C-alpha cells in the first residue's frame, strides 16, 4: 500500500464512521480526533475499519502514531510493507 | 384485528411521518419486526410492530405527517385476509360497495351529522374503521379529502368512493396564485370546511389533486403543485412528485401557465439563478438539525420547569479499571477491544440494583420504578444536537455485549436510523462528555426519567493514597436526580455504588 492508497483508505473509513467529517478540513498539525470531533468509540471504529481493510492488527500502544493524517498514512504504509515515500 | 399506531418515540414527540413502509398488505409480521421508517423531529426511526399477524391495510400513506396515536395500519390476527390480500395493491373497484341509486337512498345527511362525520382517516378517528371501507379511506387519504366533512350516499350514510372523488373535485388544492396556504406548524388537521355533497359528477376545472403533504412540501419549496405531473391515484400529486421535481432541478418556482422556462428567471441581472434546487438532502438535513434543536429545547425546558433537580459529584479512582482494560485489550484483536466508556456504562447500570430510585419514570405525580435498566446513552450528532437511545437491559449485559451495543448504537444514531423502542423507553440516561475534555457534567434529566449520570474526562490527577500525593487515573461522576423521587442521601449511595463497582472491573 502506497501513501495514496493509505490516504484513500483513511478517507473512506472515516466517511463510514463520520459521514459529515471531511479529511480536507484537517490541518497537517491537527489531530484527527479534535479536528473531526471523534470520540473514543469513533477512534476504535476507525482502527477497526483500517484493520478490516488491511489485516494489520494495530495494538493500542500504537494509537498515538495515528493521531494525525500523515501519521496514519505513514503507519499504514509501513505496516503493509509499502514503499517508504511521502 | 389490531391497529398499528404512530408510536410516541419520546416525551417530546407529538407527530411523525411514515417515510417508508417496509411491508405491504398481505405480509405476515411478527412481534418486533420493523415495519416502517418514521421521520420525527429527532431522526429517522425504524418502528417495530407489537403483535403477530398479517398486514391488512396500510391506512396512512408514505409522506403524511400524523399525530401520535393515529392508526397507521391494520393487522389481522390470523392468516385470513379479506380484501386486497396477496401483497398486491388492493383491487379498488372490487371492494367498493356500489352506490345505490340516488332515489332509493335516504336523503344524505348534512355534513356534521353525528355518525357520519366519522373522523378523517388521517388525524385519527376510530369510528372511521367501522363506517367506511378501507378502500374509501385510502382513497380519501390519497386525495387529501377529510372523510369527516363528506356526507355519504352509501348504505347507512357511509361515504362511498364516488363521494370522495366528488369531494376531491370540489375542493381542489389551491391552484391559483401562491401555492397552497402557508403550512400550519401543527400536525395537519384536515380542513374541516364542510364540503357539500355533489352526487353528480362535478364539471368544475379538473385541476391536479394533491396530497396535503405534497402541498406543504410544495409550499415550502415554492413549487406550484398545479405545474406538477401527479403519479398518485387519479393523477394526484403526491409527496414523491414534489421531491422528484425538486431533485430534478426543475425546482425553481414555476408558474402554472408557463411550463416553458425551466427555472431561469430571465431578468435578475447578476442574480444567481434562484437557489433553485437546494438539494433536498441538504435541505432536509438543515431542517432536521433545526427541528432537533427545537425538540431538545422543548424537552429540556420542560425538565427544568417540572423537575426539582439536585446534583451530586464524586471522583472515582480508575487505576484498577485502566490496568485491567489495558491488559484485556493487549490480548485481544482490534475488533474485540473495549473502551473505558463501556465500563462506566456497566457500572451505572449495575449500581441501580442498590438504589432503584434512580431508574424509572415519573408521570402524573407517581414514580414507577422500572424492573429493567434500559440505559439511555447521550450521543452527540456532528450535525448538531443529541440523541439518547437506550441499550436495553444494560444491567444484565456483559461488558462485551455492552461494548457491541454501544458501538452499534453510536453508528446508527449518527447514521440516522434508530429503532422506535430505543428512543422511547430509556429508564436512566448516561452522558459521557469526557472525550471532549470536560471535567464534569451537571446534567439535565430527560423527562419522564428521574436521573442522569454524567461522566467527565478520564485523566491522570493528583490523589492522596497512603498519605502521599500520587498521580492516579480518575473520573468525576455526577448525578442529577429528581427530588420528588429521591434525596441526596440515596443519590450519594448510588454514586458510591458506581465507585465500588469500578474498583473491581473484572466483576463487571
């Protein structure tokens, strides 16, 4: 999975959890949770959604790496053995 | 025969609209089946049926707003089905009693004579069940005719199909000038203006008939019903036609006489073509947010007006709960993990056993404790507003079951489809604002409930343990409770019980 795939996956997964949320509204420094007003259930559903799509089992201790859009993308690319770009 | 009525989905609901029927006449239904989707001020709700049987007739068509208690459909207890069975639309002609020759009938009683004004099919009126045939009632509903204002020429003064058609012709929807009068804000009580009976076919201008709901929709959108092609019975314009017209972009107000120019006001120099077709979706979404806000306002005003609230707060050490949760989650695949919120819900539900006075309803001066705990969970909608659907029997569910129920509920609340019983029957509500970083909540009770539990942020804070100040994971729990039912002493006992339960998370 490359960075574009990861971004697309993040977008579609978020859309299922928070249809009103728009990834484009999230600045590079903002956390997804605050920018999109996600609660802990949403965050868990996001992780579950990413897991279902990629098969990657994301341990709780890795959650902090998923707080921003870029963090999520980088994590997914690395976890799926994709090209280390972007 | 049973009647399936518009349910009250909360203390603040007085009307609803069936947006979709999920069953047809002839379908077998069982208690608990979802048979319709109802649009309320709050949300789209899936409504369940409470008996077994066969759907006999759908009395209220899709798209018509009716008061709570209105018969929406009739359900026959057995398999037998008299008219229009087999799932097909009723063969209308067959079931209509032929109007007797005018001469043989007793002089038609004037409008308003008791026994004839059986009440409209829409807007309630049990008498209608007995007096008019289902087909006639359906036709009247479709054509927007108030049966109560039509004098019948049938046997015993019943209203026949031709009476309804005649009345519909006599009282066409406003076809001139401004489309339909401004819609009344309250549930549509069919116009009571008595319509004289015209046994002979009326030769008046056969303008488009339309359903009341279609007219209101059209009025709201500035569309002229007369300019639309109806797809309803007898060419009547129904709500779907209005919605289709809006969606197709030909929605700009149309003059009936000039169907030519689709939506382009030639004048208005810089005027962007009138916000022509505001997508119905976004419009209804805005509407819903506004209506939800009003519904919440009404309910909370009532709460503050009627309920003598008292408030308590305590801080609960969650160190053991945190440790337990981390261990459990570490050993579980991502799909089976728990969130702290689930433990907090479990504790609130289980603690009821020690202090039942916080669980139930207060109505007409009487508190009725509930034998089960249907735990309402306040869920904020990102479009604005809050819903508090219930997790049924939360006190007997395992933490895993609660987690699944919570996750499902959050998804559906935000997706906009909840079950009727979920919104109607919570016996105690929990609000958890911790994810927003709020330290504590002073809640407002949802009437007719008698208590609301509030959880703030779960965070590390300085606490004293063993004579030393140490950092502990903790949460502030609050209780807003009804003084007509309990006192601070009992409320405090309830919070203490929550604390005790959260110290032994493995037992939850």
